[in-house]
C-alpha cells in the first residue's frame, strides 16, 4: 500500500486546532502536511486539545509537517504544493481545514477501496454539508439494513464531487501526466488547474480530467467528515454559499462550453 498523506491548505488556526486532532485520532499513522497560508501558530497552540501537544511540533515532526503556501491564496495552487511535497508515490487526501474526520480509519477505507479498483481516479468521503446530493451522508440507517434495502450504499460512482475530503491515488496523477501531451489544453500539471483562482469549479474540472482518461469518480459511505461545524475561510458561515461564477466561467471556456444562461453576467448582457 502506498504512503497515506493528508494535505490541508489553511490559514485558520481555529479550524486546524479541530481538524488536525481529528485526523490524528482516527488515522494515527497518516502523515499530515499543512500548507500554511498565514496560520497564527500561537493561536493554534492555545486552542489545540489539551493532551495533544506531544505529537505537535511545527519545527520538526514526521507525522505533521508545515510548508509555506503561496500568496495570494489559491486553493488549487496550495493543494498542488502539498501534493508535490507528499511525493509522487503517495496517495493524498485533500482535506479542507473545515472538514472534521469522524470515522475511525476512514481515510484508510478510501485508500483500500481505491487500491482494489484501478479505474478509480478520485474517491471522496460523504459529508453533511455539500452542494452535491450524492455526496451527502445517508442518515438513520444501519449498515446491514442499508446493504439489504439500498444497494447504492457503500462505494458508488458519481459524476463529480466537491473537494471537501477526497483521496487522490498516486496512479491518478501519473495517468494524467501520461495523457497530458494528448490533451494539452485540458489536462494540467500538478493536479488541480491553478487558473481557478476564485471559489469552486477546480474540483469539477479535476473530475472531468479524470473522465477524459477513463478514470471514474466515487464516494464511499464508509468515510464520513463533518463539514457543517467550522467556519469556512471562503464562505464564512458553513451554510453560506460562495461566489462560484468567476471560476465557472473559466471552466466553461476551458472545456469549450457556451456561457451558462444562469450566470448573472450573462443575464445582464441579455
């Protein structure tokens, strides 16, 4: 099995003080890389759970390293920085700093599922707050009951997912690099396309890139993250919607699609 590395781009000490201990609790052997976009580490130490200080050392810790991000903050760019630091043979979990792992061994479940099927290019956790319905947690079901009455429970393919918490197998990056010369305008180096400098669409673009090279996107009910408790650096309150339109326009232009009729800018022109 490849090394498992969790990449968390962040500028929020208060979020990291919750999300990092959750990873450490449920995936103690995973390596964490924080891509630092201006974290107040004094605040982090004040907030971090009592008793957890022994595993944290910003200066030197094999299990939890900090590397500098690039300003101004671009999610795609800082994710790529973290994935490069993880190494080309690592399976990387991209984890928002406002996502809290709740399942013991949850990331290992995603990794094991991806290892069993090489067609999987991206595999995501389920969550409580997302704009993608098929990524939502199935509530009030016992796993045995779900297996009997809902065959879609467990690992299932979806068209695309929001990158709240996703595992990218090392082979996905290799395959995208392999096919990049055939699709130079669509497949981008690193992993995420760094032209998406605002909110959203970078994850949808990554799903489309995988589809272009015959890799599928999946979610797995066996791994759950809480995405509704912490404040988002992009959106503020968890339930607040972000401004998707600047990146959405880039996405449609990149893939040769006409403007979206729902785009406020397009409606003004009409």
